C-alpha cells in the first residue's frame, strides 16, 4: 500500500536527517515534533534510527485531509492516514494528533529537541508553524523546514520560501544556520 504514495522523504529529506540527527541515535529522553506526517516516511525513519532510546517521543501533527496543492487532488487521504497508522503500530514512541498545527501548538505544553516543519506549504502557514514551534524548541535544538525551493512557479504566498525567509529574518541572531538548499536547518542558540 505504501508504494502507491510518493516517498518525498527518501527523495529529498533523508540525507539531511542522516547528516544532522544520526549523532543523536539511541539517546534517552529525546522529544521530537513533526508538523505534517503524510504516510509516515520520516516518522518511520526516526522511530527506527533515532528515537530508540528510553523515554523518547515523536509527536506527529497532521490533519490528514490534504490541501489545495495540485498534487493532492489525486491522493486519497483516508488511505494516506490508514497507511500511516499501520506503519506506526510497532512504535509506541510515536503519537499522532489529528488536528491543525495551529489548534495543537498553541496548547501543547512540551519542549522539543527537534522540530520538523513540513505541513501547510503556504508562506503564512509555514511562518505560523515556525513561530509556534520556536518557543517550544529547546536551546541547542534543531528546527528544519522542508520544501524551501518548492513551488517556484507559484505565487510567493503559496509556497514555503517566503514564510521561512521571514522567520529567519525575524529571528536573526537567535540561531546558527546549518543548511540552506532544498531544506533549511537551523540550531537554536
């Protein structure tokens, strides 16, 4: 069933996950947050490779409804969610929250070592997700944005880049830039 859905994680994000997260593998008490989980490709990799220590946790936030992105028009998100749930069954350290990131993040009372922003791909959505996550990210924690170069054919408000750039400008001096390409990775100072 997984094969019928695109694996964007392996195609674009996995090299950075390996580069920046493998050094954390098997450490206890790691707390990770992912905004936008889709079929759980990143979740599965994190559960199998990084969050294997005691008391580790990954919280996945997604509506599992898709969006108005053209590629989502042909995807059955009921099947996407079923695929995600089936894949996560063996991993008790993964918790899924079916809700918007806005409705969840403003009430979430946890702090995180790593936050991955890959949900709403509009500039406003990415900026809001980043802002709401930033204050829950521990000092020294990593914040990663997916799809930085995605959608150059779209209006600036309909792709992540503008939101990411605004966030980076607003928080200049508060982070170390680790990566800027297909993705943006920063470490909170």
